[in-house]
């Protein structure tokens, strides 16, 4: 009994010491109290754009005409002092990351930075970033070190994005060359098929003639057997010899045509195999191109602080361009949050359809290298009529389109007055 009493006293003493330590620990910082350099990354990385909008709506702000960047800037500006917005931001962040933050703040400083490094490499730095921002005890130099890693990672992402864009352009050129090669092979295959059909008809004709000659040969033999007039027999024998020579010539010609047909069939089979291989290579290349588009899309969406973070359901009209790339244009624009529309640039059916689409578009892109001079003039006139901004692109590549929709193009377009 005495030992049990001593153990109970020790446990109570430890519990009292832990409570004293917690009571002596300084209070966690509020959102408006954290270091200035943490405010923008915390808003951009720890909250989604939908959460940003929800906070402003609940605070009574109108966000209808605000883009993603303006919403981000409003929340960052609210962090200067305690107000209705900054308190809602603080409450939401604590609800999202409170449990993880409590565990992380119980670590030693070295252990905490080791965890941050691991989280940074795995791409799951949100809770660690919030914990570092509100920690009153973490040294400023460690906070600056963490901010530096985040800041430099954004620069590295831009460099990698540029490299992938260059690779995408090379892949696009390779795709164009392969499409031309496939067309040439297809034309050659059609030519061989026509020639093969002609040879088949000739072979059929030769078979018919051979059958006729065989019947005539049999008839001649029967006639010769019944003839008793030597002169007539001699003439018939001479005729028979001539017919035999003609038959031998026809058989030789027939055998030669059969050899030619066999060679053409073999060549046709090899070409069919090559076309199938090129088709498989083309499918593989398209898959690789889509993966590169996905990477470019992800890298261009580094965080919600970017002005071109989302097209916000804007309607993008592309006039002309490479028709077979329509699906790639659509994927690029719809993955960026936009609504895609396309017109092939041909005006044989009139301009009503083009005018209808241009009138409801937010962006109009017109590659001059894939459109006639007349088509470009019509697009400019319609843009001037409906006061739309039209971007006349020098080429129709995905890179040129992405530069405009993500705001990286120096030429911001022509606004018709």
C-alpha cells in the first residue's frame, strides 16, 4: 500500500509540472500578428481560392468582379490588424491545421525544421508552414530559412516550366512531321491497292483466255484424230503448233504476272505493318504530349497569388489554327478553367456562325500562319464591330496559345474601336 501511495504522488507531481509548463508557454500568434513575409504564402498555400471567396462573402464583401489575384490581395491586406476578415482567416486556419500544429509545436526546433524539410520534399508543407508562422518561440532566422525555401522553389518551378515548354515545341514539330509521313505512306498504299486491283483483273482475264485455249486445244486434238486428209492435217498441225507457241507465251506471261503480284502483295504487307507501327507511335506521342500539357498546366499554377491562376470560366475562341490540334487546344483551355470554342476559319458558309461565336467570346485568338488574309481581315472587322479584343498570333502552336491565356504574351492583343 505504501508503494502504491508513493507512485500516485509521483504521477501527481509530474502532472502538476506539465500543467505549469503549459501555463508558462507563450500564447500562439494570431494571423494578424505573424511575420509580414509569411502572410502572402500562408494565404496562397494554406487556403484554396474557394475558401478565400467564402471568407469574403461571410464578411459581407462583393467578389463578383474581383479576379483571383484581387481576392488574394484583399485577404493579405486584412492581415495588418485585427478585423472581421483577419479573424475569420485565423479561425479557419486553426480549424484546418489545429491538431497537426499542436503536435508540431511540441517538437524541439531542430526536430521541427527536420520535419519541415521532409514535408517540403513531399509537397505537403501546409500544416508546417502555419505552425512556423504562429509559433512565438521559433527563432526568426529559422522562419526566414523556411520562407527562403518556399520562395526559391517558386523560381525553380518557373525554370522547369520554360524547359517543358521548349520540349513541348519540339514534340509538336515531331508530331507534324509524323503526320506528313503518315499521309505520304497512306497515298502510296492507295496507289499500290489500285495497281494490285488492275493486276488482279489482268490475272482474271488471263485465266479466262487460258481456259478458252485449253478447250480449243482439246477440240483441235479431236478434229485431228478424225481427219483423213493429210493436207488438212498438215495445216491443222501447223495451226496447232502456232497455237501451242501462243499458249506457251501466254503461260509465261501469266507466270511472270503471278510473280509480280506476289512481290506487290509482300510490299503491301510491309507497308501496312509500317503504317500500323507509325499509328502506334503517333498514339504514344499524343499521350506524351498530353502529359507535358498537364505538367505545363501544373507549373503555371504555382499558387493562388498568380494573376493568371484561373481563366474564371472565360470563353476563349480560336479561329483557324491546325484543325487536328483542336482537342489539344480544348484540353489546354478547359484545364485552365476556361470555356473553349473553335472555328476552322473557312468562310464558305458565310460569317454568321463566326460572328455569333466572336460576339460571346472573352478572348479571340487568330493565328495568321493558318488563316487566309481574307479570314484575318473578317476577324478584325467583326472584333471592331463588337468591340472585342483579338490576339493575332504569329503561329498556332500550344506555346503561343498558352502565352496569351496565361498572360505571358508581350503583345496584349488589338482592341477594335
